[in-house]
């Protein structure tokens, strides 16, 4: 699965688990950097932003994808 598709799927899933509404059906690219993985190879670390609705208003959040895996999802309003 490509990074953007992984970011969308993981963001939707995280919102669903917390009873939040994932908005716009997509993520948007924010940042790319390089980082070494566990075996020492340099890989891309990508940060995507997305929006969700928490029952009171629209909130912005982010997800980090590194080496084909979700590294972090920030759902703090």
C-alpha cells in the first residue's frame, strides 16, 4: 500500500475508533524528511494532515508514515 493510501485508511480507522467524523475523505501532504530505519537504511518519513469533526467543531490533525507503517497519529484538538 502506498503512503498516502495508508495515511487515509489509518486516519479513517483512528477517527472511527474514537467516534469522530473523518472529513473530506482524504489527507493532505505536509512534510517529508529522511530517517534511518532499524536496519540503518535511509527511508522517507512522511507527514500528512487531515480534518475531523468532534461534535463541537472541525479539528485538524496529522499522521506520520515511516517505512510503510504508521508511526504516529495525533488526534489532540
